[in-house]
C-alpha cells in the first residue's frame, strides 16, 4: 500500500509574510508556472530465449556497473496456496532460500553477503521471486545457487520448522503488532469472493501450525520447476559466456512430471449490492475509512487509465483526496490509494486515516463525494498531464539502475506473460484521455458495487457485538495438491558436496567522481554523475539540525524544513505541490541531529525548473500560520500512531534515554508537548539564523554532467545572500554519559515486543570510526551478522535482528534491535547483552572481518550508483563536518581496517555493562524473566510515558 503525503494546500488562505504583513493567496504575485519538458523513458533493452525444459531466460546488459543482478521468478504465488494452507507460497519463499544437496543451511547468505552482495526474496499473489545482486565476478556462482535451489532443494524437518517459526514472527511483526497491520486482512477478505486471492498471503498462525512436512513437499513438487520459472540476469556480463553457463546449470533440470495448471480460471463478479463492514483491532489510535472496488486483471486495456485515475486521486500533495480530506477540511491525517494490480483480477481501495477528533461519517461523506466527482465530470487537462508526468518520472526512477530495470521487467512479466508489458503500459499511459479516466471511474467505481470499510480501535466495539468484517459470501474450498511421489532430496555429506564455482576476474569498481566548488556567497556546491538514465537530484543541506533545538521546542528544525515547502511570497502550498508534480519532481524535507535538508528529484529535462522552485523555498519561505497549524496537527496525529507500535515506541525512547538533556537528546520530530509550543516566530527566527548560504551546501547528482550541474547551481543559487552573523553550532552535542537503565514500556495487548539495547559509540570524524563500523558489521549488519544468526537462524525468535550505528558529528549510538513474540522478549534481550560482551571480549579473526568488509563495501558501491543514494551519502558527510571527497575514499578506508583495530575499539565500546535496555510490549508475558537479567528494571505503563521527562515518566 502506498502512503501518500499528508499535507496539501488550498487556493485561498491567510499567511504572514517574512515582514509580518498579511498576504492572501489572491493578492500574491504569481510565480511563473514552470513548463514541463517532455519526459523520455528509455525502453527496456533485453534478450530472451526459452530452454527445452520450459525455463525462460531474459538478459539485460549494462557494462557501466561492476555488478550483476540474478533473479528467478516462479509464477507461483499466494493464489496457489492449497486448501487449508494459506501462506504456503510465502513459506516457500523462505524454504527455497535455505538448503540444498550441496549448500548447507543458510550457505546462500554467505555466498552473497561475504562477497559484497545482497540477497532477498518476496511473494505476491502471482509470483515468488528470489534475487541476488553481487559483484559481476560472482555471476557463475549465483547461477549455480539458483540451479541448486531449483533442482536439489532440501525440504527437511530442520528447514520446515525453523522457517515456519520465522514466518510466524514475520506475521506478528507485520500484521499483529502495527496498529494498522490487520487492515490487510480486511482488504483481502472483501476484494474477492470465490477466488483464492481472498486468503492472506502471509498466512495465519493456525494454518501454519496445522501444516506438515508432507504438505510442504507436496506443494513444492506440484508447482516448482523450470517450466514455471523465468531467469533474469541484468548487469555487467559477457552474453555468450552467460548463455553457456545457463545451459550448463539449467538445461538438464527436468520440467515438472505432473504439470498441474497454474492458471486460475475463477472470476468474481461485482458485489450484488453495496455493503459496509467494520473491523476492530487492538491499539488503533485513529480510525480508517475507505471504499473498495474490484478491477480487471493486469493485462486489461483499462489498467493504464486506472493508474492515471489513482494518481489523480491519491498521488502527491496536489491529489484530489489529499486536497479535500487532508488540507481543505483537515478531516484526515493521511490518505492512501491501494491499486492492487493482479494477473486475474485486482482491487482499488482508496482510504483515509482520520485526523484526531474527526468523525467517521464526515470522512466517508467527503470521500464518497470525491469519487462521485471523478465519475460525474472529466478531470482537467492539467490534472491529466500531471498524472502522466508523475507516472513517467516514477518509471525513470525505477529504471535508474540495472537491477531496477530487471525488476520492472520481471514484475510486469509475471502478471501478464509479456516481457514487453512494462514498456507497453507506459505507452498506454501516454495515450490516456480525460474521457478514458471518467469512463473507467464510471465503469469500475460504481456506487452500487463498492464495499465501504471501517477500521477502528477494539475499545470502540459496542458491547456484545461480534466481528462484522466477514465477506457475506462463504469462503469456498480451494484446490489441493496431490501427495509428493518423488523421494525427498537430502543434504550431501560434507566431503561429498559439489563446491560452488570459483569467481572470475574482478570487474574494476570506479569510485564516484566528485567535484566541489564554492560560490561567492559561501555556498558549497558538490556535483557527481552517477549514470546515464536522465534522472537527477538536488539536495540543499543546512548544518545544525535537531541538536540546535531548544529542548522545550524539540522538532523546530524539522518543522522549519517541512514548512519551507508550504509557502513563499509568490507561491502558496498548493501551487508549490502542483508545480513540482507537474514536472515529475519529488520534494523532500526534514532534519536529523546534525542538519536539515530540502531535496528534489526530477527528470533531468525538468531539473532546472524544479530547482527554481527549490531556491525560492530555501530563500523565501514565509511559514504561514495556517500551514503551521495543519502540519502541527498532522505531526501530532503521526505521533499518536507511532505510540501504538512497539518498534516505534522503542525508537522514540532510546534517544532521550541515552543522551539525556544533551542536544542529541532532542527528538528530531518533536514530542506532543514540544510541538504544541512551536510558534511561527520560532520558525522565522530559526530560518533567518540557520538557512544561510555560508552554512549550507548544494549537492547535484545523477544522470547529469558535472559541468552542467555546477552552472545550474551558480544560476539558481548564486544570488542568495545571508542575513546576519554566521550561526554558532552547539558544542558537546552528545553530552555526558548517562546512567545505564533498563526500561520496560508496558503495552498490554501488543502483538509483539520490541527489544533494543544501546551503548554510546563514536563520532563520525574519529580515527576509530571505520574500525567500529567493521565491528558493528560483525555484530549485526545483514543476515550474516551475529545477531541475525543467533536470534533468527538458530532460534527462530524473530523475523530479523540487527545492529546499527548511524553516523553523527558527535558521539553516536550502537544499537541492537529486534521484534519478537512477547514471551521471548527476555530471551532476545539476553542474547543482545551476551553478544555485546562477546564482541568486546573475543578478538576478531581475519577471515570474518574480510567478509564483513566485503559486505560493507559492496553495499556502499551499490548505494552510490543512484543519484539519491550518492546525494544522501554526500549530505551526511557535510552535516558531519567532513569533506565530500570522503565519499570516494570510503572503500579504501574500510579495506585498510585490520581485525586488531576493530577488536581494540570493540573492547572499549561493546559491553553489556554500558548498555541501556528498552523492551516495549505486553509486560505480563516477560517481566519476571527480564528482572532475572536486570533486577533494577523500571516499568512504565504506556499511558504514563513522557518523552519530555528525564525519567521518561509523567509526574504524578
């Protein structure tokens, strides 16, 4: 589901200009409307062939990258789950990644991460995909692993039980713990009647528990083989050699012996009549209301017009639903458009999360009126053009990388059967007319065919009322699969295993070429080209950030950055949003501990026009009073949602807990109390003090020449002049070390517990930063980190467990975090503390550190291949007081770290005695076990949590 931006502008409002003069929108001098240039999306260039066993092979060559992406797409998805076994395709997403005849359990993780790669998998109604992105020299190795998983997977008791438990933890984390997680169950239940898509793709605890190993083997034998798969390879490779390897590893794999059809022939009709359903769920802070309609399958000619319709209604700040529900009437804190694009038949479900204090009935009426308006009258030419531009720009962003192009092709392929479907969809979008949009709205969004839904807090359920969200059509039985007939594969003994192929010659990695200049006004300009796809970004970084906020006004820097996008003397908020979106541009803003930013991503053809708006925001923001009130309300509603999610609560608590009253103890987005204290005068003063060219840097990166970028920066920002003296940044942002504490936030009824352990770490500019980064990678970076191995792989206690050390100008934090069922929260906490001690106690060996260095540098090299990724890296360096040239030196610096250096700094930093512990969840299920670990535990009921208090508890 796509979450849309929450704040929009209206055509008329009263604002205060920079000098305090009231300005109305009607009186504002209008800024010139930027004229969007035509956007050209490069077509997907690929080759395709099919082996005699049915395997489809597609290749997309790109010699500008040193990497390759290898993926296998099985046309087996959750719609194929057998009767009584919902979640089986998703379960097999986990199982087929784990063990084969020649690969011991989880060896695939080591073959990817340990060489600098990444791997993952996902499941949808129509498919399951598995992918790796690795340095190009490991292409043969990855092909071998996919052939192993296709031909010789081991589905035994160890794999089945471990992955079943992991999937249950994933279900708790994604569905049961978040306040809006169960909404997905409602949407599935109402979107289909007799089709198998109706069941939740992630499954249910009950059906997962009822499954057997024999069921799993039968499912695999029925559906998985080369004849149900497509192999897609993208990146830097020799095509002839690749095809020889494909023949070697895949050609001899037999197709399925019994070809059970994959096609789903059942189709649902529209609901017989309009209906309304209500779901009640725990810990829902704000209600949800929406409507759902059924739409045709992915290949249908109307899908392009439906995509345009959804964009007009829900995409971006100037969308119709944002404008009416969020901005004009402030009835909702956010709106969403769930256009579920499925092979046979999908659904469209626009919905809103209500603003605090607003009524369900009023939001329903407004949503219904907007849907009626798009049915009853054609959309405007401007809306139509803007929607098309947004969709084309989104395609450009998707295709910026070799791996993105492979995914774009693969997703469209499995939903249509046509490798050219993604390009055909874009061509169809460009031909959509206003009449087409109105026609599909009338055809598919008819008022007598809709399902209105409500999602509310369990506490609001009327006494004695049973669940009222079931589909009135009884759930039909679905197809089962016959028992497996082939003997199961078994893992070979260690001495009998075939070893993976050796890597080929390395493809050189070229670090990003970074240029830096300084304009006469003091603005630093950093430029870098990342590729040939015509998409680029500008990031304006302002030093200071949340650490400059007075504690009583926490959130000031972030609010100033956000509201800078909501009004200037010549543009109101609605005009700003509409102009950016008409250019296919995406605007971003915010603040972290060390700086604030405004960013824009746009097609290169429209970058200059988007930049003109960006500089207007940076120089001339007026901070309209009404915009402040709207954004304050939206932020408060967002905090109310975050305070119902255990992982979010733990993330909020850790900052004030570890940093105390020091500047870094500020919550960047504020607290309920500090947000209420912010005034327009605060914003104006903050902007005048910190937003000066001598305290800022502009980064331009992407598919644009560096010389052109520099000229553009001079043209746009060269005349910007500062006001007053240069700002003085705070010293000692991290402050003095705080007392180690153990905090339990009691959240009765929570679907899961969140566990975090945090120790003070180092500043980004210290000599030991790189050695500690390596030690952190050993502890918990990726799936080969010790935390993931101990918590998920060995014990299946969580969907994932990781550590992190975000870089900061002053001392950062090293945190370990995971979510788990409430009953095992103390077990996870014990593992975290033990692994911190182990990291500080046991010297690291050369082999392990070399593999972690490869993982870190490979991750970094992939990140800086994109305009946004490199722009983010450069922005962080500038905020942390380092030269942008450090970005080009990262790989060399990491590769020079020794195990001895990493061990030495870990011995100083990593210790359970230095670790504060935070557990958020249903304390009745774990408190006694936590007290056995830390007897001095402090229990704070969620209702008594106070993020502004040093004790974190409300005064009594």
